[in-house]
C-alpha cells in the first residue's frame, strides 16, 4: 500500500494521531508531510493530489526491457558453453587427440565470449539498480523541495500575521 492509496476519513476526529505508512511515526496532521521521514501528505476522500506532489508511475515501474536484455545475455552465455561442450565432444570423436590443440584454442575463445556475455547481463542489472537509485534520489529531492517551500510559506504567513 502506498501513501497515495491511504485516504483520510472526513468523519475521523481532527485531533486523532495517525500512523505514517512509511516510517510508523505518529502524524498529528495528515495534510502535512511526515516530520519523521518526509512522506507526502495523506489525502482526504475524493480529493486529488497536486501533480507536483505525486510520485509518477514511471518512477515506480521496473525496467522491464533491460531485465529481458540481461536474461538474453545470460542465456546466450549458457548456450555458448553448451556449444563449446558439443564442439569438444564432436572434435574428439571425429579426430581424436590430433584435434586437441585446435579444441583448446576454440574452447578459450568460446569461454571468453561466454564470459563477456554473462558480464553484459550483470552490467545491465547494474544499470537497472543505478536507474532506480537515481529515480529515488529525484523523488527524495522533490519531497525536500516541497518541504522547504511549505516551511517558507508558513514563515511568510507567520510574518504577515505579526504585522
């Protein structure tokens, strides 16, 4: 359940403290960001959130295509090892020990290429993790920015009331 899915009941007493769905801290005002973790405000029933406060759907979607590419690289690496085994077996059966030096050269080539394919899959998974880290950082920066703007608005409205 995401914070956007939680709806504050309009019939609940206003002084009732709610628990933050992200960090578990008590929140006295659900219409404000959580003071403990910076989670976004909870919305009232029927109320839509402002676009700048929402987490976009593409920020939460996995990198489906990159995962398929990573699997493809790893499957190709396994297929190359299977081809290597088949080549070695057929070379030994066909020509015996005379083909041993050629087979060692071919085996080395296939193992290097299979290793490169496997590492390509690992690098693709690393790119997925880095992309998620960048998106999370952008979301957190957005929350910090919203919190700073909220604090500036409070201090500006507090300064006008004192005059």
